[in-house]
C-alpha cells in the first residue's frame, strides 16, 4: 500500500468511527425505553460470604484476567498475573509485600484436610502454572513453573522448589535448600549467588508489574490516541518537523541557530517556558 493510500485509509477509518459514535448517540436519544447493555461482571475482585479481598492500595498490580476471591490479603507492591486465581473461600490467604503470583497459577486453601490457610511471605516468586494449596511459604522463596506445594507443607526462607516438582502434604523444606522431583526431595544447598538471585527475581518482576500496571490503567481514549500517534509517525517522512520531539541542536528552548519557523527568539520567555513544560513531561 502506498503512502497516499495508507493516509486515505487512516482518515476514512477515523471518519467512520466518528459517524458511528454520532449514530449511536442519536439512537440512544430516540429510545422510548432505555436499554442498558449488561456486561459480564468482572472477576478480578470477588467477595465470598460478605468477605472481600483486602489489597494494600494502588501499588498492587492485579491483571485484568486474574481472580482474587474471598478472604485474601495482599501486601504492598505485590502482583497477581494474567489468568491466575487466588481463592480464599473456605479459609484465608495471606500474601506479603513484593511477592508475585505468576500467570495461570492457583493459590487455594483447605477446610476439610486439617483446616489449613495459605501464607505466602515477602519477596516470593510463584512461577506460571504453579499450585499453592493450604501451605506456608516463608520470605524469599522461588516456586518454579507448574510446581505444586500441597496441604500443610512449609517452605523455609531462601529456598527454591524446582519447576514441575511436587511438595507432598506435610513436607518441611528447610531454609537455603533446592528441592526437586515428584515427590520433591532435597537436591543440594543453594550457593550464595543463587540465594541472592531469589531477591533479584522478585525485584525484576516488581519492575515489570509497574510497567503492566501503567498499560492496563489506560482508558480506550488513550489507546486510540496512541494508535493514531503510532500510525502518524509510521507515515511521516523523516524530513517533516515534529514540534513534540525536542531538536538536539536546540539552544535553551530558543530554537536552532540559523533555522526559521521553529524559533521563539521574538518571545524568549515563551521558549524557556516551553522547555520547562517539556522537561516536566519527560
């Protein structure tokens, strides 16, 4: 598709969206009996028997497709990723700060088999697809992808459960050890480098959670503006001047010496004001 054809397509799509919105508003105004479109209720946060999940605040990242159900408490800077389920329906689930529950992981509790809650400490990384069921996981632990930690088990501080391992009910994993297998058994003690990497893993996931939280907080208007901006930049020629991008040859917000049309030398105070606003945004 040529550049001209692409620009025509972009303009036509924008016009079509505006016409569609206008028709929708006109139709709504003509309705005699108002129609309310009912959407599927969100399962991100669900109460059970009047008990709602308790989150520390806006610094948690709960993915749109994750489900936090019932008596669940989550500490600061912790995250629950896409498709994961944390369900405290028959007992309580407690997750500390800076911990993360990976994609499609399941955290649950038990009422019949010993009445065990689930307790997850600080700086814990739970891998994608893992099952954490009615157990206790201390601070600074890594549970590998698709691993299972079952009823009454305890995983000590600075320990690692290898991917696809099964920690059987009642097992106690001491601090500083690597366990693997089905059933999981001690493989060896962790090195100092491996222990240090546990905290690094939690920190790296925390930074990624901040990025996803920002993206997921955008409304549809922001997404449309970003898409239009992306298409605009894709179709622009390199020689076109973009006033939103600072010129590296700019001098104190006054423009580029010897260049016209982008200079504010006639009103230097305006140039300094523009530069301050630009720096504040970046």
